[in-house]
C-alpha cells in the first residue's frame, strides 16, 4: 500500500509542477517560477558562465485563478483542505522501513519523482539525481518535488506535457486542464527545446489541492555535458529550500497580492532569491571533490567583472532590479549574499533568516537575524562595493592549496 501511495504521490507531484515554470505564461497560468536561462544574454559568451546570465529570460510568474487565497495566513497548513485520500497519497516509505507523510516545508526521506522526456538518457537522469542529492544532503531534503528533464526533441517534450497533464488531472480534482495543462499560450516544457535553461516552479496555489515544486532541467544552457549543469542543479535546489520555508498559497491572478513573493524578496525583484540561489549553489559546488580550489573565487570574480561597473553606473538599488534590468541581478545579488554571509555567518542566513521568514515576513526576519534593516544593509553593501576589487574579493575564502597549474 505504501508503494502504491508513493506512486500516486509521485504522479501528483509531476502533474502540478508544470504550469509554474515558464516565463511566458499568460495570465491564466500560475505559479512562481524562477528560471535560469543565461543563453539570451549576448554580452557573455563563455560557455562556463551561463548561469550568470539568466536575466533576460527569467521570470517570476504568478498567476491566477480565483478566490480562496490563504495568502494572508502564512503559517496555515493546507492539509486541512485535503481529503484523507490525498493525504494518504503523500505517505512514503523510507529506506529504513519507517513511513512519512510528505508535506510542504517538512524535511522528508522521500526521493523526488523524476520524469524525463523519451530522448533523455538514463545517464542524464542519474547525473541530475546525483546533484539533487548533494543539494538535499547539504540543505535538507524538502518535498514534494517533481523533476522534469527535457531533451532536444520537440515531440518528446510535447509528450511529457501530455503526461504531466494527465497525471495531475488524475491526482487533483481541482486541476483545471484548460489552464493548468499546456495550451497555445502556455508552454510547459516545449520552450526548453529552443531556449534551454533550468527553472523551479512552485505549485502552492489557491485553486489546487496538491502542493508541489517542479524542478526543470534541459539539454542546453547548460546541457548535461557541461560543468555548469551541476552548479545550476544546486542553484535550482536552493530555490526549493527557499520556497519550502514559505507556506503562503497564491492565486494565478497577478493582480492579487502574493505574500510568497514578498518573502522571496519582492515580486520581480529577485536580488535575494536569485542572489541566494546563485551564491549558495556555486559555494556548495566549489566544495565538492574534484572541483578546483579556486573555483568560487573565479566565478565570483567573473560576476564582479561583468556587473560591478554597470551596477555602479546606474542608480537603481539592488532590491529594485528586475529580471529585465540591464544589470545582471544574479551577479550583484550573489555578491550581496556573499557579503551578508561573510558578516553574519551562514547559519544566520540559512537557519536563522529562513527559519523566521514565514512567521515574521521578509523585513522583520531580515532585521532579527542580521541585526540591521534591509535599507541599512543595502547602504553598507554600496559602501562595500566602493572598495577596490581586491578588497571586495578578500571576503571570499582563500583556496586551501595553491594551484600551480
Ligand atoms: Zn534561480
């Protein structure tokens, strides 16, 4: 029975993810989407830097649908709205024989369900899961998650969209095929064939009953043969961590207030969410065996070189930059998080800030854990950026060994 339940759970997960992940959803499509697609930025062409340039193509997409929005009630657990059957569907058996109920924001023994397009190799599936596991060991294993891997074949991506649709229709009585499934205005996986990239979609929605996160990886920008695929996977998993610490449900109507957006750092102002995912993903990648000692410093120096002058030459503060800004908010945001963690320690950010976020909201949690208001911290950050590049770089850990090569 547990196995059946686990299967049903997996199915559910798959279905609900899709609608949130895309940048060009129309208003009737939902969800929060953090998508990485660096390939659109013509200014940078070095292939190992793709993660740094997602801004042109990334979007947060909240959308619609009606009414019963628990957005005001951050600590509310939606389990009460679900039938016993649905709750049962989230029961999974752990390797040690115990069982657990997978719930939003709770760490779990459950492994993510993976759905790959038919042209994606088992090797790519294994690679994706390997890096998912590294992220989940470092930051905690949060669920429910559905991972979708898109290949190069359009028909295969369309088939995956159909599969997603059918599965979620079966798993959630409130799933609305007309807007939750792919349609002429709402691509779920097919755009990755041309655009590539990676994304996380959050399906914690007012109109659906089955909550889940969707993590999408594709065949390019980065592809599974590129080193960037690994830190990008960690970057995406950090978005899962961020969203797992927020219980608010949002509607699919972008006109509605969505507290989830506020807690991520503001609607379409991804300084904190993308900066955090980028710095944490790159930092964790840098610590893995086989990654060269100077990796993190090189990545962060590249971000500085790409974005510092442009950022200082304009007068939009970091927390007002958008995905569409000329300045790469991922780059400067990553430096803000590096600055923050250098000053406050990683646990103040990871456990302190995210632990208090749902109860207190963004600004109050910020102040409680970083002993300063957002405004004041951002002023300090501007002063930090006024230093020489050597002084800026000095907050990063030195490599433990000298690389002579
Ligand atoms: Zn991201």
